[in-house]
């Protein structure tokens, strides 16, 4: 995972100048707000948020398939 250090913004700077943070989100697609020098908040533009939802939903579907596959016999027994 490559980190664009230009997208890291300290909480104090974000509080003082949110319009600058919004502009950075427009340019980069995402900004990471640091709290106590650790990533704490992620601000995404709409396209990045849609991408995140798509990936998350695919991941959830894989997990559900695995759970069903691992427990198929028990689920069949419960369905009787």
C-alpha cells in the first residue's frame, strides 16, 4: 500500500482550515486526519467512497459464502 504523505493532515490544521482539507480531497480523492500522530479519520470523495462500498460488499459476499459452505450440513439439518 502506497501512502501519499500529502494526504496526511493533522487534526489542528483540519480544524483551522477545513476548506483547504476539502480542496485536498478534491485533488487527491482522500485525506487522512491524524489525531495524536495516528490516522483517525478518513475523508473520501464520492467516487472513492463508492469504490470502498463496492470492495466491502464483495468481501462480505465472500465471507457469507464461506460461512455457508463451512456450515452447509448444519444448515441443511436446521432446515428440516
